[in-house]
């Protein structure tokens, strides 16, 4: 199914982007001219961003090129994401962050090139206040703390090209509101926590379309933008941080359809001598009367083959409330990191009853974290 055309960003969106840039830079061009001596960057390392110590300013980001050869679609090259990160220290306790993302900048299929699906969005924009390690506050637009994947979703930081359905199909990937978070010791181990409220119906930052099914070629008609939400997540670290177990709870109302939902999720990550394992599972109830619960989960294994080369395998089963049968998705691929900050991926995806949600085919990507 062809993705719907996206609207051009309205003038209010452009003003938001400019305000975000000025907020993170923290000074006007005149002020910067007066402090040229302070704009001496630290030595640059790919993947670590460009840091200006005297300004407390770090600029980074990532870019990726994807290739899709999936069932019932022409082979396509896509500049999927070009993202800019800007972090600005505003004193000893305050810090501002913005991520601007140009998504689907250009798709090339055969002799046809298109930028109709391109979208400039404020992926994240928030202000942090740091009290100490255990108590911190955030206000603005941030990634929804449900599971592990959604918090580290940038292409260079993930193992596979494709994203598991469990991590996107049942909730909005972004929330706009307030959050308290931190890390505190419990029984000799660290406990990370996030408590947050969303009020997207009144707080508008960007015009994001949080697609339920984010895979290329999947049904893009369903979206999960929040109207209101309240939730929390806890992550407990064990065995000298080789094992982490998480729990996520979320109550929310979507913009469309305007229905109330309840979500619970569990996740884990384990690092052994010869392999690593990760997994997530969620269950969502609520919605229109008579609608079945939405639920699913995945298990992923990452095995080092040789230095910087990993074999990745994932099995997922997901039952959408809008489909008659549960979909199974099997993914096998390679993740290669020739140098820090550069990641090459290749994978084969197939399954049963998966055409609408995560179509069968080959996927590849080249991603750079700068």
C-alpha cells in the first residue's frame, strides 16, 4: 500500500524549529560574534558529536540509507533518516536538547525518484533539570518509555534494519508533557525509573505521524498519536549489569480513534560470554466495545561471528486487534561495524500472515552516527 502524501510543514512548525535551534544554541548571532574565542571544539571522534567545551554545546546526529526488496513492491533505495542532535548546557543543572529529523527524504525505485513522503519533524525537544542521579525532571517532547527499543531507536544503535512490531504497533512512539526519571540503588543493584504524563491535545510540537506499522510496504493508515497519557517504566539491573529486566505500564487515549487503552509490557536484555539476548512483550486492552486485545512479543539473539561482525536472529509473534490472525515474523541478518560510528546491516525477513504488517523480503542499510 502506498503511503499517503504528507502535508508541508505549517508556518507554526517552522517557528518551532527555529525556536528549538535558538534555545539549544542559547545565544544570538551577535552574542556568538562577541565570544569567538570560546568556540574552539574538542578533538572530534566519529559517533561522539562535535563538542564545544566552553559553550557546553554538543552537535551530532545520524544519517542512513536503506534498501528494500520486499514482496509486491519494486526494489527501493530510501534516505530514511537525516537527524541532527543539539545539546546545550544551561548552567550546572539545566540542559536543553533538540532532535530535528528529515524522514524519507528521497525514495528511488527503478528510474523513479520521489520526495513526496518526506517530512521534517521535531523528533525530540525538551528541557531537563538535574537534581541528582536519583531525581531529574524533563519537560517537552520525548520518546515514550515503553520497553528498551523505543528509547534507542536510531538506526546506528539498533541491531536490525527492521523494527519489531511489538515496539511500535500499540502505542505512540513520542509523548509531549512532563517526566521524572533517575537511577536509585535497590538491594545492592541499580533501578532506573521513568514516570511521565502526556498532554498532546494541548501541547503541539511538530506534526508527527506515529505509524502503527513502521515497516516499508506495511499498512500505513493506522496511527497511534497520543491525546492524553500517563505511564511509568522501571528497569532493574542484575548480575553486574549483565541482566536487566523492565516493566512498563501505560494508560492513554489516542487522537484517532478517540478511545481509551491500557498497556502493560515486560522486557529484558542479557549479555553472556558468547551471545546476547533481548526480548519484549506487550498486551493492550481497551478500545471500541468488542475489540480483541492486541498483544505480541519477540526474542532476539545476537552472536559475534568475528571482530565487529554479528549474526542476528529474531522471532516475533504479534496479534493486531485489526487482523483476523496473528502474524509471525522471522528475521535473520548480519550487523557489521567496520569503524565506530558506522554500521552496515543486511537481513532476510519472512513469516506467516505478515504481508500487511511486516512484508517478506530483503532489507539492508548503511548508517552513520556523527
